[in-house]
C-alpha cells in the first residue's frame, strides 16, 4: 500500500468510552464491536495520514485491518518512541 494508491477499505475500532465521537463525527458505516466498542469502516488512500489520525486518538482508536495499515501505525509509534528516547 503506497502513497497515491487507490483508497483501500480500513476498519478502525473506537473504544467504548470514545465511540460517541465516531458516531457523531464520522459519516461511515459502523458496527458494534466487541465489548461495546465501535468498528468504523472507512476508505483510506494515504497510510501515513491514516496512521497520524489514529495515533491522535491515543489509546481510544486502533486500526483493525488491513494488516499493512496497522503495521504503519506501529512503525510510526516506534519512530516516535525512538525519537523521544534520543
């Protein structure tokens, strides 16, 4: 999945405590997830932008699929930790 590719389907899971935000602010298909979480089905064309957006929610959102989108989030978090450690 490279920058500039056609948008791909992405599932982002919002925590039970933060699902209200997704329900009121995203115009997307949703489904009740495990434990009262909310799965939001989006189209994303830029993996780095998606990762930044998801990371901005802290622990309240996570990429469920596709795997490469989840891996992009993990790489961005690893890079932030490395930078913070100096």
